[in-house]
C-alpha cells in the first residue's frame, strides 16, 4: 500500500514514530503561502520551520495550495494512505478531513515538548552558542 508522509507545522520531528513506521514512504511539506499570509505567520517562524525540515532526511518541500498539491501527489504517485500528525490547528484539521474523502488518512498523536526529548540539531546548536547573549538582552 503506497503511503505518503505529510509533515505539518505541528509535527516536524525527524525522530517521530511515523517516520520510523513508514521509513520508505516519500516525505513532504507544503509551504502554503496564502495560509501563512492569512494567519500572519512571522518570517522567523517560517525560518524555524525550514530549518526543522532540513533535519528530516529526504524531505521534498513544495510551495502552493496544500490541498491541490496533496491531491495531485495522491493521483500521480497512486497513494492510498497519507500519514501525518494530529494538530490543534483547525485549518490543517480541515485539510485532513478533506483528504479522508479520497485516501486513508493516518494521524499520529502530537508529541509535546515535555515528552519528546529530541530537538532539531540546527536550532539546538544555534541556541547553545547564543543563549547567553539572548538571555542578557
């Protein structure tokens, strides 16, 4: 059963169980500019998302309308299962519900920082180097 891993902004952990369970599945993230503008997502948040994505091996990053890209990939790659993470974000939940109409959707539980001890190494390296200067501002 061909699967596709769809990362959303609330599930960017390269060590997430879904990555382990579907190690051979294509991995994607979609920068939906209209969504980001609508919700006024700041540039530093976009940068954090991008740097987090760089930690995920073999991820393919797309730009465009989320549902259009997902539907095209499902059709072209003959995907029967989309694997993602749960999110409190009602927009992403809406996309997940729409997707369920055409493919099997598997949503892994969210991992909260208190229970997940891993962190993206790029940000962690930056923070270790600069935390003292940031904390003294």
